[in-house]
């Protein structure tokens, strides 16, 4: 009997290392009430404006409904989620000062090694708080600020942080943005001064260890005129049999003539609801690049949004989503081209297997101000078996007659002709199929720094066995 | 008139609400009378006016609200049942006219027996200056290896809305061809949902439109692949002028079991004037591994190189753009199988009439 092509699930063993919650952990009561929000604010010693803001966000959260589109999230019960969990340790700027069990976790995830070899700075968040943050001196000397968000809230950039905080993604935008505003904790603040090119990337890594908890880190990145930055975000969690929630929020301001690249390898565990929000506002002659790999979580809602407000600004999005058994990953992007001569180029790929569901959802809006703007969108989906699902939902809203928009989408299986061609050249069938699937993901991996490309390739280690039935 | 609201043209899968693309909301949607209809069969056409098909099980593109309104307003309607292969020159032409203010609804039921063929022309015309709505619900059941060609031409002006709602279901190797011309500056709503049940059955939908003024065109085309080896092609092309608005929803739905099915949808839109709004949402829904689905869209101003080429041949730019916009419509007109009607529609759409044809 012929054996059906089989694709191995993502090997998650390295991410499933977990530390038992000991006495040195502070965990807030489960649920979402005014008292809990006030308690978080108190724990974090918020300034008054932030305390007021949190309460306003809670009201907005209570007023907004759950989305009536997208993957089902009705099983997510906020009464069962602890929104703030922290280990009783101070943030360190050397790894030797990080508690051993936490340091070991990050060692196994390869973060300190990556920092030594290829990063300009690292922030490591464990549950609700940063446990490590460091930036290379030469980068610091250029005037680059890379710090934990709580320090930024009180430091010399406090006014700037107050001015920008949740103005790019407003709490009214959706229920989980409001939730974030109410219970946010941790995250990073990055400021790149005018004309500074941060040659090597900064990385924040978010690790959620606690069962039944939420992580709500806030990242604010400001890239001034003529500056250049590559920021990498990594995230993972061990698997539990209770729901976890991630509702982080990333706000990016890109000045004029600047370049920003934001790369994400998202590998949450399969009990995670990943309801994340990211948005960038881009100035003239600037470039915003998103590189996104979504491999983990039980349910994901993830659509990085770019608002091209500056003339001649450009956005590129390269993304891959891999959904296996028990996963419903609703990913994609939004771009609003709101100035003349803007352009966007989008390439998304998705792979569904083992009953996994991939939905690629996109929105391209060219407003009346976007004269002579262009957009090219390409969506490709690969179905590995007939128990999975793959949907493509691209929306385009064009409001100027000088726009030029092209969109193409394809969906299908591994091409028999391609397999046959490779077999005719002496490549065994299993190897041919592995090469085809790896090649499918290549445009994302080539956009990542080498070590992250290797990580991504490990994540989608597709082992093809047998022959197709 | 009773104030009633209908939700129509819903996307099979919802997306972000802020886009306002998930559905269309129709106000004052109580249909209390029927429109005037005249039926012109060709002499050789041999059809019957009754059918045993339960058409209530066939969904339409506009959806349940429209279906319920149609069944209530015109439960008998007109039924055309073709039991045999008709001669190539034979067809039936139905002309629905709206000459008074108010909302009118009609139903049309079509059936082709196994191996039968049928060509149906439907015209929906509203007199200028009237206000209200004209709606037509068309449902079709295609037997094995049968072919149904449905050509609809609709025209209304500002103040009068037209609703053209189609549902179809196919058996093995049947082919359902739909060709539509959407004209005039009245708001128009078109829905079409074809369920490809039978193995190797097929649908081809070609839509041409020209919208101007402040008119709105709201479309929802769905090809649902249930059977193996089924094929669908949806093509919509047209032009928008002034402050007109167009929303194209197109869905290829590959249901598990539709092995080796293939579907393609393509949209080509000219945005001629500043102030137009174009919305496009082409869905591919896939629950089956062994299928091929593709979508392509080109939206924007007429291609600079083509305009330059025409200008270099002495054609003024405005005329060149007009010519290119016309070509979008004429590409659909030229699919009309009967010469006399093709010429009539060429004139109606302002196209070039080739006397030598």
C-alpha cells in the first residue's frame, strides 16, 4: 500500500522546557476587574496618567465586543487568565545576575549566544517583566536608547513615551488593544536618533513560562529621520493544558528618509491565544519592512499594519505561516497608503497540515491622497493533506484613479510535475518533496539573519516520508 | 410602504468590519408587487413552463433575505424547463420593465434535463425618472451533461435600484454559463452562487460593467466546488467614472471532496476619474488538498504604454481611454452567442458595431 506523504510537526521540544512556579513568583489573581488593574498599576508604580489610562482602557475593553470574524476565541475566558506574573528578581544587565533557572531557559533558547555573536542589544522578558536588558556600548554611544519600557516611562524620554503611548494603536481599535492598555507590563523602548544606522540588530525575546497567564508586553520604537534599525522579536512558551494569552502591542514611528525592519519568529505553544497588534507610521522617503514567521499558538490573530503617511514611502511584507494539528492561525497584514507615490510589496505563504487551519487576511487601502501609489500582493498557500484548511481573504480599497494595484493568489498542493521533474534528475521522491516545501519557505528565510533562518528552518523541519498516495 | 431592511451579498467568510465589505444593507426593502415581464421565445424553442425541481434548496448570491422576499412576492413566477438539446439559434428572451415608482420583485426558475441545452436572455430595464427597486431572483438546476447559457443585461438610472440574484446547481458534466452586462447610473446589486455538485461540472461567469455618476455597484459571486474535477471561472471587468463606487466580492470555495477541482477568478478595473471608489475582495476557501485555485486582479488607471500607443496613432488621450474602457464591456458583449442580440447590446453599450460581421 502506498503511504501518504507525511510532514512532521514542528519539533517543539526546546521550547517546552518549563520551570515550576516556586515561592519567588508573584501572581495576580485570575480575572479582569478594576481592582486587578489597579493592583497591577500599583505593583508597577505607574505614574498617575498611566493609572488613569489603564482604567479608561478597561472601560473600553468592557464596551467592545469580541470580533465576529476570524478564528473562534470563545474558549478564551479572561476569568481564568492571570494578567500579571513576575519572578521576584530585578532586571539584570549581565546574564550572571539572572536567576539560574531563567538563565538556563534563555541559554537553551540560544539568546545569550546570539547576543554574543550577532546582536547589538537584547531584552529578555520572562512572564510579565524584563529579567535582562543590555545594549552594546558602541551602540549606546551613538545615542541609541534601548531599554525596558518601565525605565523609559520614568527616564529622560518619559515625555516622549507619554506622547506616543497607544496613540499609534488606540485602545478603541479592538478589544484586545484595550485589554493590552489595561494590563500591559514589560516590553522595550527603542529610540534611534537622526542619521544613526544601527548596523546590527536589536532583539527582544518574550518567554511566557507561567501556566494560565497572559503576557502583555509593550514595544515602542522610534526611528528618527535618516536612521536605520533592524529589530528582531522572538517569542515562545512551554505547553500547558490550560489557556495562555499573549496580547502584546508594538508601535513604531519611522521618520523621514529612514529604514526600519521588524522581524518576528513567533513560536508560542499550542495552548496559546496569540492576539497581537503591531502598527507602524512611516514618513516620507522611508521604508518599513516586516518579516514574519508564525509557527506556534493555538489561535493567532496577527496582522502588522503600516500607515504610509509620507510621500515616496514604501512597505514590504514577507511572511510565512505554518499551521499544524490543533492550530488555527489567522495572519496577514494591513497597509494604508495615505500619501503620493507610496508603494507596497507583499508576499505571504502558508502551509497547512494535520488538520491545521491557515487564514491569510489582508487589507490594502490607497486613499484619495495616495496619488500614483502602487501595490503588489502575492499570496501562496500549500495544502499538505486533505484534513487541513487554507483560506485567503484579501481586501483592496482603492480611492484614487492614479493607483496601480496588482493582486495574485494561488492555492494548491505540491506539484506532481515538479516532483516528477526532480525525480527524473535522480532526486528521490521524499527528498524532492522536502526540497519543494523548503523552497516554498525560502523567501522568508533569506530575509532573516542567518541564525534566525536556521531557527526557522528547524521549526519547519519537514520530514517527508513514503510516497504520495 | 413598510420600512424593511435586508442584508444581502454576504461574504461566505467574514473579514474586518471596518472595511464595510462583509455584506450590503438594503433599506426600504419591502417588495409588494411584481414587475412587468414579457417573454419572447424563438419559434423553434421547445420548452415547458413547469418543473418538479425543489428550487428552495438552491442558494443565491444575494442570500436568504432576498430569497425569502422573492418567494413571498412572486411565488409562481416564470418557469422554463428545457427537456432536450435546442437548436443553436433558439433562445428565450425575457424583458422585465419597471415603469412606475415602488419596489417590484419577480422570480424566474430554469431547468435543463440531462443532455438538454437552453439559452436565456434576461433584460431588466427601468424607466428614467422613477424611484424604487426592481429585483429578480433567478434559480437554475442543470441536469447531467446539460448546458445553460444565461445572459443578463440590466440598466437603471439614479433613483432606481436593480437587484439581480442568481443561484445555480449542477449535475455531472453540466455547464452553467453566466454573462452579465451592468449599465446605467442607478445603484445595482448582483449576486450569483453556483453549486458545482456533479463531477466535472463547470461554470463560467463573465461580468462587464460601466458605472458613473454617484452610482453604486455591489457584487457577490460564489463558485462552490463540491464535485471532483469541477471547474469555475469568474471574470469581472469594467470601468468607474465620476464618483461611482464598486465592490466586487468573488469566492472560490473548494469543499473537501472536490478533488482535482480548479477555479480561477480575475478582475480588471479601470479607474477613470478621481473620486471613484473601488473595493475588491476575492476569497479562496480551501478544504481540499488536491485543487488549484487562483486569483488575479488589476486595478488602476489605463496602462500608460497602451494609452501612449493609441495617442501615437493620432487618437486623443480622452478618446483612447474611452476606447480602452469600452473594450472591457465589449469583451463581455462579444461572448453573447446570437448575432442580432449581440449587435443590439453593442449599440446599447456604446460599442463599435462591425457591420461586416
